[in-house]
C-alpha cells in the first residue's frame, strides 16, 4: 500500500514527570527525535504553561512532530507525521519512549493519503537550496 504519509499517534503514560515539565528537556528530546528519523528540521516552537505543562512542535520539511505534556499525570501526547518513505518515524517514537522513561507507551500508526495503484508516487525528501534546515 502506498501512502503520502505515516501518522503516529503516541500516548506516553507513566513517564518521568520531571522530564515532561522541563521545556529544555522536552524541546531537546523532540529535536533529537526528528534527527533520529532523518528528518529535515525547518522550525522549532515550544511553550511552557503556568503552573505546569509544555506544548511544542518541530516543523520538518516532511511534515511535523508535536507534543503536549501533563507532568502531573506523567503523560504526554505525541504526534509524528511524516511524508514519503525515506523518513523513519518509528525510530523517533522509540527514542521518545526511552528519553521520557515511559513505562506504558501506546503507538498507533495511520497511513494518510492512501494512493491507488494508478496514482503517481511522489518523492517527499526535499533537496535543493530553497529550504534552509535548522540545526
């Protein structure tokens, strides 16, 4: 089955609450996860809520990684959406499970934009000078 993208919906339960409430740790984990997936990072934006919790997104040329944390419950909701077949979203998910010391992960995979055998396959790894990656 050919699809335009893979969308992982990840529930990270029973995580280390300290890791989920540190904006530095969360942002670093998400950027590192994108790199583990061999994605091209375009932009990064994270917000720390008062009194607790973090939301953030890593925009990649191939789509995005997003996270919302509830440290008081040891829980994080993560989405990893990647286009094409050159990116490794499962490796990013495995990295986040380990990084947040998750004892009870759940990963659901959804294929997005399923193509028929008559549709032309499209490349989704951008190359060239139009796009500048963030390191």
